[in-house]
C-alpha cells in the first residue's frame, strides 16, 4: 500500500508567485493517496483562487483566519492534531519568520503552532530575502528542529526577474519529502545500493546491444528506500527518467562500467538490489570505426559479461558481515522455478520474479505483478503499480534485515 494512503496532509499555501506550483503538488499528493486539506493566506488566495484547490481536493478551502471548517467543528487545533503532516508550500519569508517565532496570526500559522506532526517547509522568495541574515537564521532554526524539514529553495530564474536561490522546489521533490517524513524510518543508518535500467554494449561508435528495460522498477525501489530513511546510491544504465530526489545517482553505460561502480559501492552497503537488466553478452571486440553493412556485417564473436550479482554472492559467501543481496528474474512464462534456481546459484537472499510476456507487467509499463522468492517462502503479489511493488520489496527487505 502506498505510504500516503489514508493520511491527512494539511497544505498551507502562503502568498508567493509559486502558488501555481502548489496546485500540481495537491494533485500529486492526492494521487499518492493522501487526503489534502488546503489552508491559504489572504495574499495566496489573491494569486490563485481557493476554488481551484477546492476542485482539486474536493474539500472546502480555508482562507486567512478560516471559519468555514469551524462551522463543521474543525479549527486550527483540530487540524494541527489530526494532520499526519503539514506542508507549507510556498512558504514566504514572512510566513517562515512567523512559524519560527511561534506567531499565530492566521489559520496557517496557528495550525502549525498547534500541531505536533512533521512539517515540510518549501521556501519561495526573492534571492535577497532568502539571503538576508534574518531569513537564514530562521531557516537554521527550522533545520535544527527535528519536526521540520526544509526542501529547497532551488536556484534559477525568479518571477521578479532576478536570478539565484529562491525558487520553490519542484512539486515531485516536495512530495518525496512528505512521503519520507510520514514513513517509519526502518532503514535509518542503512546504505542501500540499487541498480536500474539496461546496459549498452557497444558494437561500434554508433551501434549497441541493449534491452527493453526502462529503469522504472529500479528507480521506484531507490525512491522507496530513500523514503524509508536509507542513504541510497543508484547505479543506472541509460534511461529517460528523472533522478529520484534525495538519491545519489551514478550513470553508467556498459555492463563493465556497472560492475565497476557497484563493486566500488558494495563494501559499505547494507543492502544491494540489482534491478538492472544487465546485458549478458558484449561483442568480443568493439570496432573503433562504424561497421559497413556490405563488407563487415554484425560481430560474430560475443563474450559473456561479468555476472555482477553472482560475483557479489561469491564474494560474501559464508561471511558474517555481508550485505543483503536481492536479484530480479525477468522471464517469459512462470518465473518462479527459474527464480529459485537463481536464488541458489547466485547466493541471494531474495529474488523478485516476474513474467515479462504479460502486457501489464515488466518492461516499460507502470505496473508489475511479481513473486518474492526466498529460500523457504514465496509471496505472490497482485498486479500493482511499480511504486507499490517497490514498497512491498523494501518492506520484505526490512523483514529480512531484521531477521538476521
Ligand atoms: N545480473 C547481473 N549481472 C549480469 C547479468 C545479470 O548482476 N551480467 C543480475 C540482474 O541485475 C538480475 C539478475 O542478475 O538481478 C538476473 O539474473 P540472470 O540469471 O542473469 O537473468 P537473465 O539475464 O534473465 O539470465 P537468463 O537468461 O539466464 O535467465
């Protein structure tokens, strides 16, 4: 189940030009399963009409000092108490100063003051206001408080025509911080190494051998691990995906580059999850010039690439201090028998197996239907989004780590 399912997120919107981005944030939060209650300052409500947020959330929106919810028996005390998380986005310099100093002069600031839940703050303001020593001190106060998380601001072109830090972070990044803050940090102090995507094995300067992997599964796993409080390193082959927020990404191309990057990171990892579709073969010789179809044809000699996971399995075999090793098995047809073989042959703790011949599972699509294969147990999951599969895989990883 997704992290935000059934959670109440109060979105406090203060009056910055970035208000329009908060509409997208509401959409993302709702799509992720959260119930979103929007409260706006009066200035914010002059920039984007409350009706927009009301339509997006399906709930009445409170402006200024509020009042509409109060008639339904809900005020700042109720909101502060019932919220699983408060997000202030955009958070102007003024609202940030008020929050920092415990000022409660509108519904947004009083709700924050009356709350005990985590608060994600996304500052958005002019560069000089952000760089002002007063604002910096306020930001430091929030950073030092465990209950608050500051996201951004980003650097770039500002609405006022200036350039520099002050832009509100992207809605996807704010969503990630909300998901992370409401999650139990089961992987706190753990390093999770994830691989994703295909590899490309060069034939000549213009051609390569690759496969259909989109990288979505591995990227979702990296995101899920980050939300569980882990430090995440993602070694990725070529994909079109945006890097998951909060994750260190190492881009590679070939199986050999992936092997090198994984081996450099493996020593300090507590969990290694090989979701990449590593090419099993590469041309024995890469041509330095473009091959001509008339005289050259395709390479006839192919060499097996290093099996990264199997070599990790051998390296840590019988060792007391070893990372948890998770592999993937993409098969056409029933994937369980071959997953069992891979589990044993490669010395793994878990294999995530799926049948890629089904239209709604496997490569490129957003859903997957997987079996979690352990030595003594096979758990078959229903068809679900790759984000939910990632969540389930990571929950299994936590169980396996805790049972060691
Ligand atoms: N893997 C790897 N290094 C390789 C090939 C695969 O680390 N050179 C990892 C994959 O990331 C995945 C698992 O091994 O986690 C897949 O196992 P594998 O037996 O290689 O699956 P297939 O490539 O599908 O192999 P086969 O064609 O034998 O089924």
